[in-house]
C-alpha cells in the first residue's frame, strides 16, 4: 500500500525499501539506516547511525 501511494504521486520507491518501511511502521520500530532519503515521507521513525543527529520522523 505504501509503494502504491507513492506511485500515485509519481514517486518511485523500491519494493524492498517499502517492505522495510511497512514492517518498521507495523511493529513500531525505529529504522536505523544510512539512506534516510529513501524513507522520507513514509512516516517511519529513523536514525542514521553514521550521523550524530537526533531521531527523525520521515515526513519531509
């Protein structure tokens, strides 16, 4: 469903990334990834372990 929502907006997201995002959302997990940009707009909480930044919510 997540991937379909992005496709309807003309945004291409990979199936594996959307499965990871959906799993994290469903189980209320924080996603640790270096590729934060790939998950923006998904609504998943994420942290880049390679940056000394705060927890991010992928809304923008």
